[in-house]
């Protein structure tokens, strides 16, 4: 049997190519995902932990607590321990440079650690000097000797001089960050506290770091009373590095699981292709297997040969897939590093898991996929197998049971899917979708041939004899047609589902935002920055349909104390209607001359009630309370003028042109607002633009990942046709002898491929639309009404690509079949 296995592998090597490509793509997907996950873990650890792991013992503020949680009293207590050779304390705070409150910079205690290297000047000697990182020096145009104005979190101004510049590229955690580094005393003055963020303890020669860690923990417990709250953590350096890395890597598990989910889809589709391939190969070798049985081989030996064949094929191509996956991961890592991706992938890491798991996955999936065809082949008795193979029939008892189970499963899953969508329960909808999909795949042996017959009516009418042959050949073996169509169905269903779900949910959320916000956008800035000239530039921005300027003034309102003032926002009542999307749900439309609109949250402080009377700087006003008022107090600008109050522009209300894409309009608006201090744009349009950007990126990524599964499925179509052409060699030769031309023969094979691909793709589109809309309803249906949005251009493109790819995949087997002369074909055994 070993000799037969080796001979089979040698003689059938060309027939394994398409199967091997399916294995290679699936394994490469898994390998690339695991290598990138390992690379991300290693890179984040290197960046975040820096030189923490080199210390013997680390006393640090709790990872989930505030910084500088180590009292200053801990430093002398640890330094006094007999096994301690050196202790360095680090403080952490935040200051602003040049008084710009929006430009906060991290402040650190300076220590001559390996990760921080002085490239110019010298370390600070006292509180009047400070080091700056290279990134801050470049940003603020600083050099040695430059004056530097700092403001702490309380706004206190501190004047220092730059004593040197520090290169932080090797520090891991602080790489490329804007830093100001000073002496411990200086940092205590800047932050207003002498507390420390961490202590790095170096053990004396011959002292075990673990034993010293216990001594330090005891000293910290004595120095920090329990009543002060959570005590600082005491760990060895490597333990602290592991803790810091674990906290930083929490989200990477989700990303890895996300990618592995799509890899699982690709592997599942590969399994369908592999199983179909082995079913055809074993069907072609039934006489050979029967002869082996006749000379004494047992069923177990035949099955063992099939398992050995599949294991050899799976292992060989898994090695190729692993190599390809590692190479792809290396390319992605290099590109991400070059483009300075937010995901650190600069330390390529190929772990043992990222090698063993892809190899085991590819081999095991191949064996499992070939197991069912192998078991089926061993059930044929030697004498029966030596006769011509009877046509496949689905009308067996097992086939009927399968139909019933498939129908019940699909109906039960569909019911749960609908219930989850109606009730807004995403878990129920997801479970229902999975169950119904299983039912559809089980029933594919009936569904796919039926759809082929339906679409084949057009092929028969337009294609003549080649069309008739194509339809009959496509449905000749229902199991084979179902496996071929199902592989493509899975990929197209997922692509369609994600597209419909994302776009439908996006439209629902967009409609909700439009109803919630009165205006498309609101621009705010520093006091006095929104001058009439700025408002005019905004109004002339392409895509902006209207602009209204709100004003503000401080004055006494209602029952406020005589010395207290309230900020009142002025609304030009005669103009505001031009920018409002809805006058029914907005506080701006409630403002009228003589009416003061007050937010419910401040009504008690102002001593006003709904419908009551109050005064605005002595002017009598009627009060209207609003629960969701955007400002505390709104009044008509004419009333502010009547009260003699000095007003200044405070914000701009914008309406975008109907149908305008908010993203490009906001980009042009940002250019119009260039140079305006502390500018900020809020409202429905920015949120819509952000949502559209996220959805576009997600769809692009998901479509790219699922394209691998679709490609594998299309390889399966070509592989099925290639092997079935070999299986039908005598039949095709007979047709040629009876007058079928080469062109007609090639056309029939191309139409057969097109029918199988079109059935799988069309069924996938229909199922994907249903699943996608149900998922969108379950996800955001409780928030807003979800319309059905179907991206027909994208789906038509998927159908066209599947059709073209299937015809291209059929080119080689049809060419091979057409080249065989009728006489030679009839001699095929």
C-alpha cells in the first residue's frame, strides 16, 4: 500500500495543483495573521516597556491608577535596604509649551538611562534648566540655550532655558514624543507635588532580585499607610515589563480574532474545494481501488492510503503556504514601518505558534476534507467497483433525511434571524444566521441543481447544443455541483452581507443624526476669532449653502446675584431659519423676540419656570424651558440689542448644500478656517463624515479579506471542471466523433463554468442581502429606523468578476479537451 501511495502521488501530481493553491491560500492567510499578531505583540512590548525589564526591581504607580502615586517617603525607605545598590525615582507630569493650552507636553524626571541619549548640550543642573526631546525641539524650533516658557496644569508660568536635546528613539515608551525633562526638584515645582511615578531599584552584587523584591514590598507597605488608598506595585523588572505589555496589548487579541475569523472562512472554503477534488479523484480511481481490494487489501488499508495521500498533499502545500504567509507578513511589516503606521510592526517575530498552527491547520483540514470521500470509496465492493460507475442519485434514504434536516434547520435559523432583527437582539440574529446558513449548505445538493436548471433554460435557448450539454453536465452529479457552488456562495454571501449591513446601518444612523441635530455643522473658536471676514470665507466655501452667526454676551438673568453674570447666546431669529434642517426639534426655532429659551438644567439656578416672567439686563422676558437646549440661555439678538449689551460672535451655524458629500466639504471648510484660533467643527455633518470614513475603510478591509475566499472558490470551479473533463474523456471524444466541433465543446465547458459560478454568486447575493439587512436591524434598529441600502454597483461588479473568472478558469480544461482527437479520446481507459 505504501508503494501504491507513492505511485499515486507521483502520477497525480498535476491534478493536485488547484487543490494545492486552495491549501496555500488558506494556510498563508492563517500564517500571515499569526505572524503579524506576534510581530505586533513584540513591537508593542519593545516600545512600551523600554528598559523596564532591565531593572532588578520596579516600584510603580498602579497601571490603572493615576500617575505619581508613589509617595516621596518610599524613596529613602527603599534606599536604606541592605541589598539595594542604587535607586532612581521618576516623576511624570504635564506642562504646556509657550502657554498654548492645546499643546500639552509630557514632563519627566531626567535620568541617564540607556534609552535617553543627550545629543546636544548637557543635562540640567537646577530648576532653571531643562532638556527637551528632539521631536519637541523640531516642533518648537528650540536649541541649546533657547528660552522656554512652561505653564503647568494650574496655569502657572515657569521660565527655563534649554540645557540640551535628548534623543528618545531608543526609549521605547517615549519614542518620538514631545518631552521636557528636568531635575526632580524642578519637576516637583512644575507639578506641585514631590510624589514619584516609579522607582528603579538596582540590586547589590550577589543579591537575588526576587528576594530583594519581597524586601522592597515590605518597606513600601511600611512607608505607605493603607488609608492612602491603593499601594504602589512592587515587581521584578521582567514582571513589570510583562504587566505593562499585557495592559497595552488588550485590544490586539480582538484584532487577531477578527483576522482569524476571516482566515477561518478561507480555510472552510478551501475544505469544500479539497473535499470536492478528492471526491472526483477517488471516483476516477474506483476501478483501481477495487482491483487493490481484489488482491487482498482491506477497507482500512484503502482508507489509510487515502488519508496518507491527503496528509502528504496537505503537508507539502502547507509548507508553501506558511512560507508565503511569512513573506506577506514581512512585506506588511516593512510597509507599515516605512509609512509610520499607528500599529507598531517594526520587530518581525515568527513564533513557534505561528509556524505550528498553520502547518497543522492545512494538513488537518486536508485530511478531514478527504475523509468522507475516502470512506465512501471503501464502501464499494470489489466486484461492483469493477463495473461502470452508476449515475449519482440524491433520492436515497440518506438524501431524503438530509433534505428534511436541511429544511428544518434553515427554517429554524431564519425564524431566529427575523426575531433577532425585529427585537434588536444581535446575539439572537447572529445565532439564527449561522443556523440558517448551515441549513442552506446542507440543502445545497438540492438548491444548486435547481438553480442551474432555472438559469439553464436561458443557456439552452441561446446556446443550442453547447448550452444543452453544459446544463446536463452541471447537474449530472448534484453533490459535486453543490460543493462547487457552495464554496463561491459562502464568500459572496459574506461580502454582500457586510456591505448591506454596513451601509444600511450607516444610513439609519445618518438619518438619526440629521433628526437630532438642527444644523449640519456648528463652528466655534476662541473668543473674538470668528470675525465677519471669517464668516464670509466660510459662506463662500464650495458646498456650504448658508451661514448664520450666533453672538454672546454676559449679563444678569433672573434671580442671579447682583455680582453674578450668565452667558447668553444671541440668535438672529430672522435669519436662523435658513440653516435649520428641522424647525420642530430645535431650540433655535423656539427663540422669538421677547422669549428667553433656558436649558432645564440651569432653570433652578436662575429661578425661572416654564411660562414665567424674568428679566434680561432689566428687559422683561417670557421664559420657555428646553430639555435639550444646546446653550444655557438663548435670546434673540434684537433683545440683546434692546438691553444695550455688547455682543461678540461666538459660533457659526452652517447648512450644507443638499446632496453634498460632507467629507470633501469639511476639508474645504478646514482650509477656509486656517489660522483661526482654537477652531472646532461639530454637528451632524462631521459625525456623518467620520462614520462614512469608518464604513469605507471597514468595507475595503473586509472585502479584501473575503476576496481570498472567493478566489479559492473560483479555483475550485476550475479544478472541478479540469478533473471532470478528464473523467468524461471518452464521452467528449464520442461527441466529437458525432460531429461536435472544438468550438462547441469549449463553449459547453465555458457555459458550464459560468452556470456554476453564477448560481453560487446569485444565491450569495440574495442570502447576503437578507442577512445584512437583518444584522443592521438587530444592531441599530433600537436606535433608529433602518432603511434597506443595497450597493448594486458593488454587487454587480462581484457577479461580473465571478462570471469572468469562472470562464477564464474553464479556459485551460476546455482547451485540453478540445485538443484530444476523437479517435484518441475513444481509446481512453
